[in-house]
C-alpha cells in the first residue's frame, strides 16, 4: 500500500484554516528582507509602467477633440508619435521590472531550500519516521517553486493592479462622475465573490498540494523498490495505486479549475455589463451635447485599460492562495522542534553549546587513564553475574557505557501502551564488548538507538564515562559513538566518501584502507575506479553483504571510543563472517562496544551477554554461563522452534550439546 498523507501527522493544517493568507505569507518576510530594495524598486517600476498606460486614453481624448475634430493631419501624426512612445516606455519598464526580480528571487528560493534541507538534517528520527519522504520532497521542490512565482508575479501585481484601478477610477470620475458611478456599480458584488472564492479555494489548494506529496511518495517508493516490484510481479497493482492517486489529484485540480472559472466568469461579466451600460449612457450624453466625443472615447479607453487589472484578480488570488498553502506546508517542517530544542537537561543545567564542553575524558583524543584497583581486572574473565541483572558493579561503576533505569516509549504511542523499554539497567565496562540478545521485537534496535540520541529516553539516563549524554552536545556525543545499523544505508557517492563519512575531516587513505581491511571489504579495490567508484543510489549496485561490510567500515574508520553495532554481520557468508570477526576482535579490544546479535558466532565476539526480554534486561553474564543457567537464552541460541521454547516444554539438557558445539 502506498503511503498517503492521511496516514501522517498534519501539523498546522487545522490551526491554519482560521489563519488569513496575508498573515501566512508575511512569514516569508525574513527571506524577502535582504532583497527588499530590488523588489520595491520593481514594484515602483511596474506601477509607473501601468500608470503610463493610463495616459494613452488622455492622448486619445486630445486627438479626438483636437486634431481629428479640426481635420489637422499633422496633429494626428503628433498624437500617434506620443502613443508610440508611451507604448515603448511601458514595455521597457515592464522588462526592467522582470530583470530586477529574476536574480534576487532565485536567491530567495535557494536560501529557503537550503534552510529546509538543514532543518531536515537536524530534526529527530521520530519526525522522519512519521513523515513520508515524498511529502518532504514536494515541499522542497514544487512548493518552493510556487513561492518564487508568487513573489515574482502575484505579489507585485496585486499592488500594481490595485494602484492602477484606483488611478483609473479617479481619471474616469474626473472625466464624468455619472459614468464613473456606473463603472463602480459592480465593485461590491465582485468583492463579495472574491471573499467567498478565497475561503473555498484555500482548502482545495491545500488538498491538492498534499496529494502531490502523496503521488511523489508513490513514485519514489516505486523507483527505490523496483526490484521488489519486478520480483513479485506487482507492477500492475503499483500502477493501479498510482492511477488512483493521480485520478484523485486530477479531481482536485478540476475542482480548483471550476472555482477559478466561476470567479473569472463573475469578475469578467459584471465589469463588462457596467462598461456596456456606460457606453449606452455616454452615447446618449454625446448625442444630447452634454459630453464631448473625445471625453467618451477617453472614458471608455480607460475602462478598457482597467479590464486586465480587474480580470486578473481571479488568478492572482488563486496563485496567492497556492502560495499561502505552500507557505503553510513549508513552515510545518520549519516549525518542528529540532534535536535539542525545548529539552530539559537533568539537574537543571543547560546543554553545553561548545563542541567539546562537557565531553567525556578522551573525547578530543586524549589518553584514557587505566583503571586501578578491582577495576583493573581483565573484563574478559567471565566473572559472576551481579545479583541484579544488568546493574553496575561497584568497581569502575562510573566509567564505560551505562543505562540507568531507562524507560522508553515512542512519542506517538498511545498513552496506555506498555513502554518498549522498561527500567533498563545495564553497565558495559571500559574496553568491554557486550552482546545484546533477544527475540524479534524485544527492543534491541531501540536500545542501541538511544546511545547516539537518535531517540530520547522517556525516563532514566544514559552515561558515557559518567557523563549524562543528554548534557552533551550531539556533535561531541556522535564523535564519541559510532554506529552500524542492521540495514546498511549508502549514499550516491564514491566508496571512499561513504566510508570516510564515519571519520573526521582529517581522515585519509590510511584510515580508509585500515577500515576496509577490518570489514574485509577488499572487493572495493577490484571495482572499476577502486574506492573512487560511485556506488549508486542506496548502494543498490552492490550486494547486501558488500553494503553491510562498507557500513561496518564506516563505523570503525574513526576509531571511536564507543561502538554500537546492530547485527552487523547478518548478510555475510560463513567464511567472510569468520574473517570479519577475526579482524573485528582487534578493534573491539580498544573500544567499548554494544553489539546486537542474533547468531552464536556474533555473540562469541563479546565478553558478556545481556538478554533483553519484554523490554527488560532479564539476565547478564558470559555466553557459557547463560547457556547453562538461562533457558530462554539457550533457546534463542539453539534456534529451537517457538513451540518448544521456554514455557512450552523446552528441555534444558539441550544446552550441554550446544555448549560443546559453541566451544
């Protein structure tokens, strides 16, 4: 099923229904302010050009009442020359207006797009989980294009046309006040039509732009998932889904067209009737000698010159409403709280703003002092499990990675739903690697995502070497913690660029070669351009195992203090997995690591194992201890069918044979 806008949060839609378009569009002022001089100059030039066009009827009046009435051919040629000069001046001024706005408005669009992209990078993972990518893409493309068009044309001409209509009406009233009142007759009905149109069109315009986002999502998903679509022969169902959305969008656009045609009909018909009535009344006055022919010609020419400013009101209002809804959609994203906004640091302190302030010891590459006393014991001795599962030891309790009574519930989860993680206590000592084991859906990936603060804990806290991660700047925290996710994500860049993304700017070829060696990613050297080879969108030009090895290389290239690996070897064959494990052991000897594991071979990389069950740490110990003492763990490692698992007649004696195999 394609993701639709109806399935996502629509922040601001309900609130903005009562907000005027003018107030919404005023939010663009910070972007427009740097180019306001050129925009105001362009508006002044356009007003001048439009008013210059209103001089033409006055020249016609002079010609009709003067040279034409007097049969003066030279005067007619002189008047024609003035008309030509006025027309050329009007055209040149409108050309100058276009030149004045083109470059600055392209800069405004670029600045807004850059700000939106930066905002998306800083928004929390929960936001991206909630929003379809097509909706975000449409805001960065089609919505910003609508805003640029609004600033270039409707914004200027709503002002220009208003001034032109005002000046033209004054000219007509001066020519003959009675005919002027006839022309003004439709003003109130036209104003009422515009108000009704604005209210109705706003809702339809918003619906259409949201549907464009839905359609963009379907197209993007179909392109990224083309292998699945072809592999399962689902091209017809996907085509039907696309046609349904396209048909819905077509209906909405036709609704917009009907609304626009109705206002256009009213705006065009009423003034035309008024002009016709003025023509009849003026002709009678000319026949009675109460009005000169030149005055009638000038009056009607002025009225006809105002047809475009009046007729354009409909689509200018439509474009303004499109821009207002685009502005709403743009600021829906910009108004979302980024990581760190609005958060309260435990203890009442403010989060550190300096890149290094508050960072744990060693964050800037300083040497880590060796622990003394009981903490100096080798953590790889498989010592006894503490009385409380996962609770920190008294020795060296302040160092390493610790989860202190951590509870987590997703922000959009129902209030009465159980938490994903429930009062988790876990201590990974300095230089130790901890395997995290549990059934599917037990919260392993969620737990690992809390360490680099991809999600924020609901309660409790997490510390790195005694420092609360919520008090650390995210930049400093993520310089300390490297991650490799179960689903490796690569970018449309070279192999080297993808791997070095996990290191600082000072990393070079030596670090790249070392990381590729650890991840057993030597296949990169046989690619057409070696590590400069472009891997393509999502890295789909590579196999799953190759992508996973590059993701692992990216995690270790920066030699992080803390390493979080989410089942990093699941896509590797047995022989490659063994080679990667051998190299990875050397890396793990110098770091503190949390490793999500599903296979015994991955578990054996770790010094100790934590069993996560029902959102809680059920047991902590060495691999062999848990095999002997915990039935659920032995069941997980043995891969026994669910019917024979713990609570279903599972036989603990099977752990003996499995222990021998593991050794």
